[in-house]
């Protein structure tokens, strides 16, 4: 150690000069100085390392010269990881499959020396992995049995080998040696989900979330960013570490596909998809030119236009790929071109660079998944997956194209069908040759729009086949500033959440019977789920919560109208609890009403007078309207109340007053002091 410290203090003038020239990017002078150093000290690993760095910085050429120097340095200093790290760097600069092999071999040797060196792990993660690579990584790291980092990375290798029990065991040992580690908790979570033990997966993922504020590695975000929207990514970037846990709770909360259950099934679904995509859709040639060069992607785009562009304006034909050859097809045929005549008329085809690129980087280079994997993680298995077809909406097989080289996916979304084509084209498309990894290959402008939409959204594929019957009601809260929102659903096991404009859960309620949420007035997204013996019903839609805090000058404000199957008037929640979820009542039983009126004017005595009118209008068939049958049942009363701020309006309808049938019920209130009228939202009920 003393000798090393002295070496650091007494700097070699030749090495210092070469370093300065390299920093100034005076490469010819730096090379001459470094070569002189190597001649003077041929067995000095540092001199060879310095010369290799100069060669590595040399434009266009020099990578193999650099590799030679780095290998010499590694031979002279077998215990130093730096020459191996530089060999990997040279491999990345060389690119292609040869460069990848060089980088991978160097990094595996490096890990045998040191489990955590600079960004070697991130570089290794970007390379291709198969079972043999994972096993070799495990053997390299096994030489560090007491190192928590080595244990963590061996656990990752075990996951890659589909050995979740072994991964969990290694992560457990790592946690024993490192008391708190978000990456190790995440490995245990992944192992639980991979083994089919979702309960364990949820528990360990929750442990990771509980320590999100100390996740300096960014591991939590690293596992979910690929399903985030641009707005969510921007929000994460502006989130302080102390608020990280709240961010992830918000991120997952609005994706929860079953609000009734304590678990968020979307988390398990995400990890199952991620595991499948890593195995099935890993990029095969990560150091190929397509992922590293915008210029090369431009050439691929040119090849796409050569293959897909239609003939000049006015033509009645277009071009498709048959085998590896562009072939003209009639405009009226059942093939992809008929869907994109506008693009054809201007000889324009969608640009593959516009599909999936993040800035100047394609999405597969960031995720290490080909585009199919990126879409799979976001949206799950496609509703249709067609080999040798470019457009599922016009499923004509493309000649002799191999099912291994070309496929298209179809998703049915609320916005309509979304289709995507994938072609094995990262090795280039010029001349119609297919090869390399899959890339997005939008054949029409509709497919380009599909790609753009699917890459900023995600969805659950967990079924929700149960039809939920539900109603909602709004009343002023006791604090006078907020609004009480009630929901009643059938089946009875239900959960409701109101998400605000920022996606936060402003109110949440779970359980059987009547659900109450207290929120501030405004616009929300309602999430309401019902669960019956595992069958789920799911409802998501916009809701405007009315403001009853300070009615503006004008008509009084009315709450929702409650109709309880009861024989006496009661308070708000008792009446609402007696209100069936399907709004179907027994015509032979009495019906109790309840409503609240806000903002009536009072006279000099402090008393408010109003006229109330209940209308039970029969929802009539066409024949009833022609015959004039089924007139409305109307009840009117004049009231005086001593509490004009909140007047409680209640009445009981005796049995038989409403014959069997369907009715639209409204409540109208006229403030007699000002002669202004307000009417409630109509409520549709069934008497049977």
C-alpha cells in the first residue's frame, strides 16, 4: 500500500504529459507520448492501458489496436479489473456480434475479480443473455461468497435461468449480510411472482416500496418505467426522494384492476409479463448498428419506403412485399395498401424511425427487448397474432415470407382496433433483405398511429366480465366545505375510488353495502369494482362532484334524491342504505324519499317557504304514448322550514301508489321567497 501511495504522489512526467494530451484530444501527440512510454516500460500495464485509451479515442479506426493494448495490460496485471473493463469498452465501440462477444468475455472475467466495478454491471445488462451466459456469470460471481452485491447479481442470474427458489435463497443471504436493500427485496418479489407465489411477491414488493425513499439505485423505477406514460415519467423526474413511496403508490393505485381485493393484481401481472418478455423477446443483437445509429435507422426507413411506398398519384396499384421482392397490387385487393391511399398518393410510407424511438434512441435499446417485448409488457398478449401478415385488418399473407421474420398484432381498444407490424429488419431492409432483430414496421399511417398510442399507454388483461349495477348520490358534507359521495353496487362486495386530476386517490371506500367518500367538489375519475366469488366487474368513468358549499345567487341547490324501500322517513344514510342497488322496488311496499335543499331564502321571521313537487313519470312504450296511457304520478306540497341553510325533504308513498312499471323520478323545488326553481337529476326506477 505504501508503494502504491508513493506512485500516486510521484507522477511519471511522460504519463502525465500523455494524459494531458489525451484530455485535450490531441490524439497524434498523445499517441506518440504513450508509444514512447510503452517502449521505455514494455512490462508496465499502465503504459499499455494508456496507449489503448488513446487508440480507443481515435476516430474510425484504432479499436483493434486498443484491444491489443488492453489485453496486454490484462496479462501484465491479472488482478486489476481496469484492463478488462477497457476491453469491454472496446467491444462496445466495435459493435456487432463480434464486439458483443469481446465485451461479454471481458466482463465475465472482470466479475470474477470484482463484483462491482464502475458501470460494468449496467454494460453487462445491455448484452444478450442465454442460459449459458447466466451460468457463466454465476460461476464468476461465486468467488465472492460473502459479498452482498455478488449475491444479488447471482440471484438475478438465477431468475434468468428460471430458478426462482434459488434466486430467493441467494437474495435472502444477501439481505442477511446487508440489512436494507431495495434491489434485493425486488429480487425476492420477482422470485415470488416467477414461482407462482404471488402472496410472497406482493409482500416483498411492499417491503421495497416501504424503503423507496432510500432507493439510490433507482431499482424501483427501473422495473416500471417501460409502462409509464410521458406525464408519469415527467412526474417521477420531479419527485423528491422523500415522496418516492407516495409516487409509486399513486402509479400502481390507478392501475389496480380489482379495487375490492387487498392486493393490486396489476403488479403481479406486470412482473409475469416482464419475465415472459425477457425470455421470449430479448434483443438478439444488442450491439448491432440499428440500435446505436440514427443514421443506420434512416437507411432502414429508406428501405421501408422502398418496400411499401405506393405508385405516383392517380395510380390504381400499390406495392407490397412478396417474399423479399416489392410487388404491385391492385388498389381494390384485400391487402394492406387499400387502408392508406393518402400515403400512397404522395409516395410516402410511415418512417420506422418514428415508431418507438425515444429521442434518438429506439425503445428496444433502452429496454433490451425487441419491440414485441416492449408492447407485450405494456399491453399483454395481443388479441390476434398473425404470422406472415403486415396488417391484421387486411390479413393477406405476404408471399413466401417466413413466420419467423414477419408478424402483426391486433389489439381491441376503447378507441378502436390497433394494429402493429413487426419485421426482422435491424440488419437492414435495403433490397428487401430481412435479418437481425425485429423492428416496428408500420405499413400504414393507421399502424404508425397505433404504435404511438400503444407506446404511451398500458392496460390490464385481467378479465372483468361481471355486469355491475350501481348508483351514486351527492350531498353536502357535515363540515360544509366538502361533498359526501355515496355509491351502492350489486354484487354487494364493492370498492370505489375517486382519482383527482393528478391521479391521486382523493377518496376511497371498500366493503359491503353503502360506500361513502368525502371529497372536495371538482372533476374526478371514478373507479368502482365489484367482486362475486372471484368474478370481477369494473367501472371507470369521469365524475363531476357538485359544489354545495355556497350556492350562487339564484335557485336553491338540490342534493341527489334518495328512494328507500321503507315505511317511515329516516335520516340520509338510513334511507340510502334502504335504496336497492338495481333501483328495483316492490310495488306492494311503501317508498320513503330523502333529499336536502341548500340555500333557501328566509323571511323576516327566519322561516323559508318552498313548493316541492315529486314527479314519477312513466317511461312509456310507443303504444302507451299513442293511446295516452301511463300518465305521471305527481305529488306537491308547500313547506315551511326554520333552517333555510339545509332543509330536509322527506315523504312516504303508501303501497300501491305506483303501479308496476318503469319510472323517471324528479324532484322540483321552488323557493317562494324569490320564485326561483331548481330540479334534481332524474332517477330511473322499476316497480314490480
